[in-house]
C-alpha cells in the first residue's frame, strides 16, 4: 500500500525535475530527440519546426532553430508573447519520424526544468 | 521516406539501372511517388507509382533502424504491359556507421535485385557541416538464373537536404543526386 502511495510522487519527480547540466534561456524550448543521426534527419525536423506557431525566427539566423547532433538537442527560440504549446513541437518531431524524450524549459529563469516528453504525447 | 509533407527528387545511375523518383511523404510512415527506371541488362524501361511503408522504426540515442515495405505498380514503356514490384528495405545507422539491405522482386521478368551497403564516415560532423561517407556497395540482379553482380566503392557527400554520391571501378560508374524539400 505504501508503495502505491509513493508511486504518484515518483512519477511527478520524473515528470518535472530540475536539470542544471544544460543551459536553457528563458525564451527557449529545448528538445532532446532520439534517432537524429544525420543532417538530413535534422533538416526534416527543422522544416517542420519552422511552422511552429510560437517560434521566434529572429533569434537564430538562417534556420530558425539550432540543432546539436552531438547532444541530440534542438534549441527552439520562442515568442513569449504567444501561447507555448509544447505538445505541438513534440508532435512535429514525431511527424518527422523521431522521438522527443525530454523537454527542457526555463520560462521563469529560476533553473532548468526537465519533463518527460512521452507523458505529453503518449 | 522523409518528414511528413516533405518531397524528394532522387536520381540514381547505377550499373544495373537508371532510376528517377519524385514523391511525397504523406504521413510519418507512408510515402508515395512516381518512379521511372530502366533496367540495363535488357534495356527495358518502366513508369510506376511507388509506395513505401515504414513498417517499424527504432529511434535510440544517436542511432536509428528501419524496416520498410516497398511496392510499385506500373507499365513497361516498351511493351506497354503492366508490371509490379515488391520489396523490403532494412537499415541501421548511427553517426559514424551505416548498414543497409534492400531486396526487390520485379514481376515482368521475375527477377530479384539485392542491394547492400556498408558505410562509414571518418569524421563525424555537425548539422551545418558537409559530411563525407565512404561506402562499399554490392548489387546482385538475379535474372533467368543468371547473376549480374557488382561491387563498387562510393563516396557520399551530404549537407542538410542535399546528397550526392559518386563511385565506380574500371567497368562501372555510379551516381546519385537527392534533394529533400
């Protein structure tokens, strides 16, 4: 019974935890994506994310987003005046054929929050 | 198969065939397009509607594996007879190595074509950089109990949505151009 009571707490701690190893700015959404092994893979994701309703495409030149293949991270600059629908970004990555595993945010500037993406999209 | 809504133009000139493809990925696991190709062993040409279905994809950190079902239906441009092809494509790749196997059956001459690749890049590059891969490619086209076998070294140059491959030996040449948009 005790184990059952602890389960929701454990899930919450996994779902939303602090991650200090990554630098995420207040106006960024960072996705950790599995399967992104080459430039052509990342191009498909970039093309999809360029249509995001809350993308701030003035922050990064040329591509709108930043891709780091070494760390499998995608940095999405966001327009904080708009509604930020994280699920929209995760769905675009899924439509491109890849899996978002974690979402990192720091909207309040108090530290990086790490969320399990599969909890959003199922 | 690329990203949902993405289109591809793909030109291949291999020792066994010249192949031109244009198509669109409609969902994350379904591609459909037009394919025009010529089989060199008998100089017969075809136009087909071809469909690729992503049967299973495994995405892990820094690697990916796929199994695709391939099919096409169309016409022999010389005899105007109908034809179809079915096939299976499987691959695994990470940022340094890639292996691939494709097998296709062609109804018009009951032939089977195998295409295998092993590739590696000596230098892992970032998203915006030009990536160069060295590929060993093996073809086997089995027609009327005869095997047309080819082994070719190929160099792949890749930058974002552009891909060029070229290779050859003393007898054969190989060239590919692909663009995603």
